[in-house]
C-alpha cells in the first residue's frame, strides 16, 4: 500500500500542495499529469521526503510518517521510508565521476553496505535489463541522454524499491532518445513495477499508465483508471487539459 494523504506543502507563502491525497496501486503505473507549476515535482519529492510536507501522511508499505505543523521529524525517521523509493529525474543526475556500472553500484555500497562483488552482480543485471551492458564502463559524459537515463533507471532500481518515482523522465530528450527510455519504462510496467510518474507527455501516460491523477494548482481534480480519465473525464477542467494537449 502506497499513499499520500492530505499533504500540505508551502514554500514561504506559496501554498503549493493544498491537501493532496493519492493512492498508488501496487503493480501499476500511476501517471501524475498537470500543467507546469501545478505541483507534480513537489508531490514526488514529498513521496521520497526530499521535501518535508508541513502536514499529511506518507505511507509506503509498513513505513508510515505522519507530519504535523510544528512536529519534529528527524533524519533517522525518514530513512526507512526513503529507502523504499527510487527516483528518476528529468536531467538524469548521474554521478559524473563514476562509470555507468559504478553509478548503479553506488547506493548498494554506500547506503546498504553490500559487499563489492554482490553489488557488481546486481548492477550488471540491472544494466542488462535496461540494455546498457555494453556501456558498463563508460563515463556518463560519453553517453547520449537516452543512455544516461537508462543508467539512471537502473540505479534507481538497484535497491529494489517498492515504488519507482519518475519526474518527467523523457522530457529532456529528443523524440528518438525518448523512445528508448519509453521502451525501458514500458517493459518495467509490463513486469509489474510500481511507478508514480509525473509527465506532461499524455501519449507516454496513455501508453504505460494504469491510473491517472490530474493535479491543478496543488489540488487533485480527478483521479482514476487511465481509460476513464482520458476516455471519459468527469471534470470540465480535466477535459480542457486533455484537449489542449492532444
Ligand atoms: P510542476 O512539477 O508541476 O511543474 P513544481 O512542483 O515544480 O510543479 O512547482 C510547483 C510550485 O512550487 C511552483 O510555484 C514552484 O515555483 C514552487 N516550488 C517548487 N519547488 C520549490 C522550492 N524548492 N522553493 C520554492 N518554491 C518552489
Ligand atoms: Mg516538475
């Protein structure tokens, strides 16, 4: 069970998330759609606690944290939850001083204290999964954007997270390179990887999502199975958003 409940997040007096509640079904792909500035990235960052909400509950499996205004949550409290997530960023954010293989191994070695050889085996398996075995020893700067993103996906999957969080995973890529990343994400979706993915690419959402959440101005306007939200949206605002983008 993965859920965010009644999440409020402000930056100064900018109230960005205004009581957002979402459920991310296990084994499915939930697409988070909405205009730029609607709060998609902030919500993803609250899901892995890169941002700390002022109030609300974040639950992944048996790890739950309830945030209250003025309540104190220490770094130690965040770790069990954070470790159940993997994050893929728009701009890949690979470690530039590590090879592709080392990028995938890094979290296993440093965060989880895996032995070197075991981490290497796991990393090689994941590079194979994303079709990057041949580039295991390459530096990020020598890889195309699509290749870097595939390595970043392997890195995010390395600790076997309960949920893969993807923030606009294809929007920094031209269509051809985006295509190879979409292929990897589709394969993961078919395998039943639980994903929460912010995207303004409605075609990507339609292709791999099982569920859609439409966010506007920090509020959930509509959420449901992809066929319902895209095929028969209930809210006028959803209808308008979908037609302006297709
Ligand atoms: P989206 O991903 O849907 O485009 P974001 O979550 O990035 O939206 O941003 C939502 C709002 O939150 C914007 O007004 C943005 O300026 C603000 N915001 C996001 N992150 C920060 C931050 N670290 N500091 C201040 N304001 C932020
Ligand atoms: Mg964003």
